[in-house]
């Protein structure tokens, strides 16, 4: 995925109606017309932390990622507020199942608005990484990338209303898919999950990945990376290191 340097773009906010009758408030980072490539277009959709704890589209971590993807790769970036957050309507769920379904429908809407979509990057931060992990890989010719940032491993049962097994299975299904391209990124100072638990989990996902024999699997298509010194909130210089890790992975 080749990169180019652009300027920061202020997002446009719009309301996207969904089929269940509610609507999502979405920030859109447009690609400037002057730099618009007429070839295959790239889309990114970013999912914020848990709404029940104040998570929203204005999270500074997501803003950093949105700007990086938009300016370096000329991506059309969409950052929604989940149900009941900000000007989004609908009833928030405790399990996250409804929000995961909303993400899939929003992706279809985004693809319908961007002609010639060739790449979709699904990014989830904290609780948002649970929703991202449930998003299916799209059909060819669209390439799908998943980026899971600060996955809430230890508090998973509480954050899903004791539906943790569903999310574990969906993530296992994702990494077993030969078409999967997944980056899992976490810090060794995370306040909610000890790094030893993260490393054991990442090792197990690698075993799950390796056990799939349906097709030849790329060695680096699913990668877990730990950032020394980073906590759950990616402040200061570690924010830049996080965005650079993401963009470097996408460039490979």
C-alpha cells in the first residue's frame, strides 16, 4: 500500500440512517480533490472505546489515526459515534452485538458512497476493537485489513455482558481466515491487561492461525506487536509511535 504525504483535513460530520430506524453521527475525512487518485479507493472506518464509559468519535487516539491514514494514504476515513452517543440515535447494547451489526451496515454504506473501493481498513480501539474483530472479510476485489488497538482482554467478560466467548470465537475465525490481514497492537504498561496475559493471548492466536490448513497462509498477515512503555491511552510520543507502527504495517 503506497503512501503519499498530504495536509491535515478537517472532517465533515454527517448523519447516516441505518435500516433498523436509528442513525449514526459520522465524521468523514475526505480526500482532497487535488490529490484524489482515480484508481482504486481506500476506506478506513474507526471504532471508538466503550460508550458506557464515555467513548466517542472525538477520542484523541482515533483522531491521530484518522489524520495519519487520511494524509499518508489518501484514505477516505469514517469515524462514527455508536448508538446513543452524541447525535447518534438508537439504544446502546451492553453486549456490543448491535453495535457490531451497525459497523457492518455502515461499511456497506461507505462502500456505496466511494466508487471503485479497493481497500477497507477496519480499526478498533479498546472496546471498539471487539466490534472490529467481528467485521467479516469482504469479498474480492476488496482487500480487508483489521487493526485492533488495546484490545480489552482482561475486562472482556464485563465489557460484553458475559458474552466474551462470542468475541473470542469471532477473533479466532478471523485469524484462521487465509485472507485475513490483522495487526494487533498493545502496550506493555496497559492499565487493564497485564503484558504477560497479552503475550500468552497473542501466542495462542498464532497457534490458532498456524493450525489452519485450508490454504497457504502468509507468515506476517496476522501480527501482534507490543510497544514498550505504552499504556492503554497512547499519550505523548507513544501516540506517534503507535500511528507510525500502523502506517508502516499498512505500507508493507
